[in-house]
């Protein structure tokens, strides 16, 4: 008989779970939390200054120019959108596959999705150079004809995909929060807290009839989010693949982008979970080493898929016999941007191979460092795809290089401040582990359970 | 309609409509399920369980059918799809047709991503809307029988207009199945 390790450690009862998770919201957190929050906020303020400078002065502050017209903004947009995808994978796809270990990380992963998409959404708007006209992206009846948006353009598909993804993710996340907000409302002694969480919980009563419909809607949203998340990164890849440029114009892009997105997103979930587990030690009973190991397995397997895509691109470039295509890829690996290419390959393909060994999969410091490498590697992947394809096209007379300015680095670095500030505020104000989802998957035989987890 | 009328109408919608009834409270969910089966056998049909997390056994114990919300999702998803097809066609081929890249006015394959997103968006939002409508949410003053019912306790509430409502017999059923508390209350 294969024994199943319990999903929650420490012989928890239902009441323990309520107390543990609510206490994160009800008590003032310790010093490590405030130090982290203030650091993140400092970076956020820096970010706002950088954005303000770019918007007021103009796009000339950033490195984009001819021939590299897509730079840090697009690279970082794709990076953050990709991060978001692991959240939906955990909350929706693993839910449909009945992966019960997802329960304790789903809420935070979904929150990560929402914040990553919010962070990502600013970049294309900034990239337009006239962010105050961003509403022109929407098809609304206007006085210019009405001149409608061009529905044949992948950039408009992107507007629809990302805004739908943001809306559905927020709704899915919020519907999941409602029963837990009701728990906090019912526990609240402070009248103001009772009022705020009372409003947020929409007056949830937890009757059998309500749960019956609730579970159905939760499953429907998971079912709808699954094709949605796959479509979003496919459409992001169309931004590149529909163009005629060698290095972009490949049919492998949609699955390659989706695999990369899940890969980078799990990297970020592992980074966040390691940090939370240190800042809030109670988490260790809920997000156990087994959870971390499962995520590391996914990182390793999606890393292999990404590596396969890198190889397959080269094979097709050779096999196609198209000289421009071949040049684009040789130039990628051995041209002036060789350092970016090999950073990407090292971080995404070689380093995650360490997860073949159980020792690394279950070592917190190892997985933290590897997950950061994954994040770095995936940013470079988008950099390589965007910049190396653009900088040398068909006519050598048009060739050029892309130089990142202070404002490019500022926008990239600052976006982490926005993401982490939002995430830390969420940890403090909302129940960050789904109580109503963790309770039903408790191990029945709690005494036995703790013995098993020693061997993991 | 005056402003006061509108305000009082909104208030009326947001206030909970409660019923008098009889409640039993458990700390063990399995005993609660057994009691629910018993109450249903005795003739209760409108009664309900209150639990801190979803339990499939409750649906069987109080005789709930499968939720019909998927129909709402299907109908609105189809509507979203049809809207997407109509809108991309009307804007690109009818209202202001412009030739772009030599492509046909109605470039159906290129419109599929937008149509797909419209389908998903309307299907998802309508499902959530249906959930809120059916459950009568949001409400500002939900009745609370016991604050632990959203944490670790389980209850059965039998409203007084139920097909079977005999507080003495119900109390006996509940107590026999290990209820820690039984009383008349409002929910």
C-alpha cells in the first residue's frame, strides 16, 4: 500500500486552522514583516518617480530606438504576465485534476496572478508613449468615424486577452475568498473589522444550498480559466509570431510561451513561499516541504520543455534552409548578445536539472537560489527573443544595438516594488491560505499522519 | 420614483429575510450528517445545513439536486460568442470597412481570439452573477446563529414553515445524534 503523506502537518483540528490563518490577519505582524514591507514600498516610490519621469518627459528616456523598437517595456510585460500563469495553473488546472496539495497554496498563487497581471498591465500602456490615450485600445463608439480598432491585429487580441484574464482571475480569487472573509467577520471583536469584513464577505451564510451552487461556480470558473490562461500566453506569443521577422515567425511559439510562463510562474511561487515561510513560521505547517518539492518537480519538467523548445528552434532554422532564419539563431547564440542567450540557457535549462536530486528538491536554500535563477533566466528569455531578433534584420545597413538606460533598469527594478508591496499588503489583510479548502483535505488519522511525514 | 424610494428599495434588497426556526449544533460533522438524514426521513424538506466548508454528504442528506448554474454559463457563453462574432463583423466589415494588409473585411480566423475572450468573459461573469442572485447575495446583515459555524461547528436549521416542524421531535433527533446545542432561533 502506498501511504499518502498528510497535506497539513501538526495534528491540526478545524479550529486550529481557523485560529492559525485568521491570526495572520488579526494580529500585528512582527518586525521582519514591516522591514520587508517598507523596503518594498521604498522601491515602489522609486518606481513611481521613474514612471512619472518617463511619462512627463517622453519615451526618449528609455533605450528603445530604431531598429530595436520593442525594449524593456515589452520584455518586462511578457515576464510579469508569464509569472501570473502559474497562479492560474495552481488554482484552476490543478483543481480540475483533483490535486489536493494545491489547496494551501492556491490562494496565494492566485493573488500572485492578480498582482503580476496588474504589474504587467502598466508596461504596454507605458510603451505606447502616450499612456493618457490608452483608452484608444478599446473599441468604443467615438467621434472619429467611429473608427474601430483593428481586430486583425495581435496587439488588440492582447488587449482583450489580458483584460479578460485580469477580470476572470480577480473574480475567481474573490469568490474563493468569500467564505474565509465570513470566518474572519464572525470572529471579529473589533466592530470596525466586523463591518469591513462583513461587507467584503457579501453576507455569506454557508448553508448547504449556497455551498451547492458555490462549488459548481468554483468548478465552472476553474474550467473557464484553464483555456483562458492557455489562450492568454498563446496570444502574447502571437504578438511576435504573427510578424514576419526571423526569430519571431515560428509556429512553436504558443506552446513554448505557455510552458515558459508556467516555468517562470512556479519559480516565483517558490520564491514567495520560501520568503513567507520565513517571515510567518506558521505557514510551515500548511505549505510543507512536500508542497515545495511538488512545485520543484513542475519547475524541472517545464524547464525541460523550455529547453526542448530552444533546441527545436535551432533544428527548424537549420532544416528550413532559410538563410535569414539560420542567421537569426546563430546570431542569437554567438552574436553580440551571446551573453544574454547563454544566461538564459544556463538559468532555464542547466540549473533546474539539479532538481533531479531529492536533496535539492527538499532543500529550502537550494530551491530559493534556483527559483531566483529561473526568474532571471525567464526575463532574459524574453529579452533574447525581443532584442536579438530586432537588432539585426534583413538589411545589414539597418543593424544596431539596444542599450538600456537608467530608466529601463528603473522601470524593471521598480516593478518588483509594486508587486511585492501589493503581495505583502494582501498577506496582512486577507486570509492567505484558504481555510474552507484546507479543512476538507485534512488527514483523517492525525496521529498516524505525523509519523508518515517524517519520511516525506 | 423619488430618491428616498430608490434608497429604501436598495436597502430592502440588502437586508436579510430571516425565518424563525429550530436549530441543532454539532462539533462532529459525521453526526450532523446522520441527523440530517434522520430529519429528512421524518419529513423535513425545506431545512438546511450550515457548514464552514463545502461537504458533498450534505447535498445527499438534505436532498439537494445538482446546481443548474452550468445552464446559465452555457447560455451566456454562447451569447458572448455570438456577440463577439457580430461585433467584429459589424465594426470591421459594415460600420467602417477598411482594407488592412489585403485581408478580407470579415477575417474570421483573425477574429477568433477576440470572439473566444468574449465567450469566456461573459460565461464567467454570468456564472458568478447567477451565484450571487441565487444565494441572495450581497446582504449587509446576515443572521449569525453561532460565530463558530464558519470555523469548526456544524448546524441544521429547520424553518418553522417546513413540511415537518415539531420542535420536540426534532430536539430528540438532534440530541440522539450528539448535538451539543439545540434551540429556537432566527435564521
